């Protein structure tokens, strides 16, 4: 007796669709910190203000003097800092693990769904929690 190939496929497919394997564990993100990211946490207020002002000016934006600055949070693989300038502009400065820097006006962050420029006093970056 010869079985029709279509009948065999109909019998095999439901069995193949049953996958009893266990779901894989989610991958833990790899957190890398550059020397530039770590160095900002070690600077005093004056030297941190100078470093952030340089980043702002190098980005083509204006800031005559940083009046206040501080750490905000880690965002993806970037350390986020904020600098308030005396020209009434506030900037977010993102430092990457490759020591790259991106600067955005704080007023523009919401439209890009980025964290707000809220300084967290004396808070160093925390690695992601592992379970």
C-alpha cells in the first residue's frame, strides 16, 4: 500500500509544530565603560564643568559658562550628563564607551524619547541587575 505524500505531510506537520524545548534565557546586556566615562565621575565640579563646556562648544553649540552640571543616568551604553549654561540653555551630554560624545539641548530630549536632564546627586552608574 502506497501512502499519498500529502497525507504523510498532514500527519507529520502537526507533530513538528509541537516544540517542547525550554525557552532560552534572555541575554544579559554587556556593559562597557571607557576611561572618559569613568573620568567624568572623578572630576570635581569645576573640572567637570570645563570638560562638559568643551564638549558643548565642540558640538557647535554655545555656552559661555557652565553654572551647574551633574550626572543624570546611564542610557543604553551612554553615560548621560547635564550642563546648565549661563545663556539659559541646558544641555545633555552623552559619553559613549568609545569616548565619543553627543550633545543635545535638554528642551529637545522629550521629542526623541530620551531621559530628562535631571541631575542625580552623587550617583555613579550602576550595572544592570542580573537575575
